[in-house]
């Protein structure tokens, strides 16, 4: 199992560390510099709005499917054919709810025009994540790593031509969204072809009983994803009406590097979920060793990155945003420390999800959401985007601490799990890996 985890981490990290930093720090920065903070803030607020409601496209099915297929791989064909039909039905629900709430918030024709394309992009992205969950559940990490970056590779090629080619003077935010839709669509088709062949998929099935059973079992996952998406993206939604598009754009610009850093933590959690799920079912004695394998490097890496980037905030922002750098520096110096609790959350939140402790996780996420909204409403009128940065850091820190304490108690993790290994322990761990390699 440790061999599978290390192999999964290697392929997923390799693929994503090559592609996604260039996407976030190259293309997304290039788009914001091309269209300006105000227009990008307009886009980012609507993107966050569509992102929160995209749980209606999934209802927790993706996380449930990863855990379920990891524990019962023989169910892949039945679940794939049935869940794809469910996803198409959920698209209609998502569109109705998103546009209805948009009307209640007073959105006009310009907002709805962009929101229509963003909803399509969200559906295609949700479909890709579901298809990838089947690769993850089957521990096919090489295929998962390919489809985790293929959409970004395509978008880099498209946006690179639009931003730096002969059409760069005419570039607008809609072209950016069109590129996302096209790249997501092609990636989804290719992923469906591959997993359909491996699962022996012959046709889609519609079974009302299966539909209700899946929704019932995935409901706790759905609530968790909704709450986590809400407390992670509510900042820009509150910030825009209280402080304006420009402040929302500044917050998005400062948040971008945190998003890039948190991608590493997220990628570690991708192979962790199916591995933890199998261990929870088969052999809980290895959970401490697996946790130690990722916790120590994650903590040291995130702590060092946060301190270094916060201390060098001005030159980093100058590299990204040139003469506008000073607008982002105060926000970035605060928000970058969020990478520490985010890294902890991706480890222990994944462990608790694999163990089925969804009720506790939902309670933590709901509390984090309330905390985030309250701090935002209190600080935004006084500090603008900087207030949102403090709100985000507060919510992320609470979530990480709560998950850490609960995981230690429920899984009885010894304190040796959270200290640096001695040389003899490193050698012993290497011997375990070698033994697994020889036996597998």
C-alpha cells in the first residue's frame, strides 16, 4: 500500500508541478494583467458564485465514488453507467438554482451572459473530476495524473495564443472562459473513452432506485463539499458588493499564489483518499505510518513557503503585477499563511473522510463558514480586501485544528506520528518499501 501511495504521489505531483504553476502564475496572471483588476474582479466574483453552487452538479458523488470504488472495485461498470445518467440530470438542477439565486441577487444581462458560460465550464469540470475518481478508486494513478493536467495543457495552448499571439490587443475575459469550456469538453470526452473501455461500459442506465441509493449515500459528502466550497470562496462574493470590483480583483490577485501553493497539498490528498479508504477497511495499523509519511514533509514545506513568501511579498508581487504590486502586498502577506492550515486540512480531512466521519466534518465546515462570514462582514468595511484575507486565514486555521484533534482522537495516532523521524526509523521505512516492492 505504501508503494501504491508513493507511486501515486510521484505521478500526480510530477504532472501537476510541471503544468499548473505555469497556468496559475503565467496564464491567469497574464489574463488579469490584460483585462485589468476591475474586469477580472467581476469575473472572479461570478466564478466564485458558480463554484459554490457546483456542488449541485455532484452532490458528493465524486468523493463517495472514490471511497466506494477503492473498497469495491468490482462495482466500477455498474456505478459508471448509472452515475453518468445522474450527472446529466443534475446539470438541469444546477442551472435552475444558479440562475434563480442570481436573479435574487440582482444580476443583470452582463452577469448572466458570463455566468451562462461559467456554468457550462463548471459542469464539464465536475464531469472530469467524477471520471478521475474512477481512476483514483482503481489506483490507476498514471491515468489520473494525465487527466489532472490535460485540461490545463489545452488551456495554456489556447490562452497562450490569444494572450501573446496576433490577437492579443483584442483579448477579453470572455475569450478566457471560452478557452476553459473547450479544454474541459475535450478532456472529458477523452477521459470517458479511457475509463469506459477499462470498465467495459456499454450504455448508460437509468435506475430510479440506484439514483436514490447513491444520492442517500453521497448526501453527507455533498454537504461537506458545499460547506467547504462556501467558506473557501465566500470572501470574494461578500467583498464585491461591500468594497467593489477593484478590491475583489486585488483579493483574487493575492489569493492566486496561495491557490498555486495549495495545489501541492491537494495533489497529495488525491492518492491519499483511496489509500486511506482501503486501510480503514483492511488494516488500520498502517494509518499512522502513512500519515507520518506525508505530515512531516507537508508541514515543513508549507511553513517554510509561507514565511519566505510573506517576507519577500513585494518582489514576488512586482514579478507578477509590475507597477501595481504595492496594492497586493498587504493582502498577500496575510493570506499566504493560509497554506499551513490548508496542508493540514488536506491530510486529516482526507483521513476523516475515508473513515466515514462526515457528520463531524460537516459540523466543522459549517462553523468555519459562519466564522468566515462574520469576520468578513466585520472587517471588509474597515479594511477591504485585507479584511477578507484575515477572515480566510481564521476559517482555515479553525478547520485545520479541529480536524487534527479529531483525527488524533478517533484513530489513536501516537505523538511519534508528528515528530521528525530518526535515521534508524528512516532506514526501517525504506526496508518496508523494499519488502513491498519485492512481494508485489
